[in-house]
């Protein structure tokens, strides 16, 4: 009984950690330690579900009010940015500036810490948001359910990529910040188990809704998104010596965008 209560308490702390660090929802953090960080990053896809449902609801509401699929797509792309205070997009831009600077690791990390956004970051943000809106537009044009499912799955894939980025063996580039707090906290087997579970759930839901082909597409969207995020993660670890909060943001946006692009491919 004591162990069950301890597990339930850790799960509650993990959910608070995930929602408190990955969203702007009013969730009070009760613990900030490695054990809570591990549980929190394993629960990160749950925060993605909340963000994705919000994005789907915004797009659906606009369609219900008579707006077209383009405006619905813009709303669905905007909601994740609002619910994260734009931190993931900011991280993507900073990561692009650091990678594009061509400077040694320490200098590149200083570039990433600056408050301004350089040309690499601006261009990366522009094309990322254009890709997200374009893909969501195609999905909403095919029907509200397609757009809503795409918005939800991309948000979940983005947070699932953070679970994998927190796995054992991925070091922190700095001794402080969110990257240092969560880097290496999640056992590799647990990270991949959660990834497999999420992909299976997405495939099962899509299959029940629209048949076997949809199941394959949604599973592929999640897996390819995680593959793209892993490539960025590996490059950043090699380039910066580890991960930072900015790298986590870049990994999340890469996964979200890739998932949407895969879903619109025929």
C-alpha cells in the first residue's frame, strides 16, 4: 500500500511538472528534482494532449462560425504558441541561430542566450510556421475531423519528442536551466516504451475512425516526427556538447511540423 501511494504521489508530481513546465496552464509545481523531472518528462505527451485539444477546438470553433480552413489552420497553429508562451518557437529560433553561427560550442551557446533573434532564427521561424499553417489548411480543407486530428497528433508528437530527448545518455550543455534539469533523467527503455505506446494509441484511434490506411499514416506521422527530432537532437549534442532548453524547443517544433507534413502526404 505504501509503495502504491508513493507511486501515485510521484505520478501526480510528474503531471504537475509536465504541465507546469510545458504549458502556461495554472499548475503549481510541487517538486523540482530529478525524480520529479523523470516522471514529468514521461508525462509530457499528456501535456501535448491538452495543447492539441485546445488547438483542435480553436480550429473547429472558427469553422463552426463560418470561417474557412485557412483561418482555422492559423488558429490551430497559434494555440500551441499561446499555451507555451512561444517558448518552443523561441527555442527553435535560438537553436537555428546557434547552429547557423558557425562558432565553437561555447560561443554558439552565448549566441543562443541572447534576447534577440538573428537572421537564421527569423528564417527558420518563418518557414516552420508557414509549413504548419499550410499542412493544417490542407487537413481542414478535407474536413474538420482531419484538421482536429492533425492538430492533436502534432502536439502530442512534439511533447513525445521531449520525452525521448530526456533519455539517459543525452547530456546537458549547461549546468543550469530546464535542459540541465531534465537531461538524462528518463531511462532509455522507458522513453521508447512511451513512444511505442503513443504511436500505437494514435494508430488505433485513427484506424477505428477511418480504417487501416489511416492507422498506418498516423503511426508513420508520429514515428517520422520522432526520427526528424532525433536527427536535430543528435546534431545539437554533437555541436553544443549537449542539450539546452532552446534545443528542447527546437526538437518539439521539428516533431510537430514533421508530423503535420507526413499527414498531408498522399
